[in-house]
């Protein structure tokens, strides 16, 4: 399992002057699942948890009529680590895919995230995974039916911080064979911030 490290682990992007930026997870705490051994280790570590942050990323569609064949990355996070599962490589390793399936379909682990309806449908269509025991925080934390709670607003509400959401990164190629550090950090922060928001909302 690849542990990522960088001299810029502690770098914090600039944000509005009135609120500090959400620091997110350090790169060295992000685990990129690349082999069956990685997947087995991740399953063991994730199965110890009762709640996980969850999200997916998909390669964007820019042409009319183009079919979205995502997700291309699945993210799961604990309070200390994020585990990133590139779907392209997982599809080539049935046993590795089964490790992810066991975690996502577990009735013993709550999965929490923002805006999950499309994520869950694509997960079922592409991998045959029917995720269980999941909470969409966009709905459960919303203050009204007309205005659902997004990740950025939730981080601001519960932590008084700005969650950086770069459009350039969010619309990057998530199906690429090699994801860059900004993509990995973005994806990991999405999953872990959801978990931390959920835990804060339960206090």
C-alpha cells in the first residue's frame, strides 16, 4: 500500500481572509490501493471502524451524448487516514474488488458522505456493489428541503473553515493511470471531511 509523502504536506491553500482554510489530511496519511495486498490490508483496517467517510470521483463528461462510465475512484476515510481505490486497476483484480465490496456492503460500518445518490447508482452499475448502511449528509444535515447542505457549507458551519474545492482538480481526469498529488489530496479531503463533519454533528 503506497503511503504518499511530500514536503508540501502541511501547506494550506489561501482562502477568504475572514476564515482559515480547512487543512485536510496530510499526503503521508493517504493510502493509494495499487495491489491485492494493499486491498487486503485496507479491508482489515477499514473493517475495524464503525463509521467511514465515503465519496467517489468520476472523469468529467465534456461532449453531448458521451456516457459517464464512472466512478473511477472510490474514497474511504477514517479520522486519521484516507484510502483511495482506483477502479481501473481494481477491475483487473477480482479479489481486490471483493475487498472493497465487503467494506461497502457491510451492515456493521456506517458510510457517510455528501451528494451520494449518483455515486451509489454508478457504483452498482459499474462494480455490482450495493452499498449498505449509508447516510447522505446533504440531506440529513440540510436546514430545509430547498437548500441541501454541501460539503463546503458544512465545513464552514462545524469548523469555521473554508474547504478548498478547485474546479480544475474536480474536473480533472480521474481515470488517469497515475493521479497527481493534488488529485489525491482533493479526493482524500472529500471523504475525510465528510466523516469529521458527521462526527461533529453528533456531539
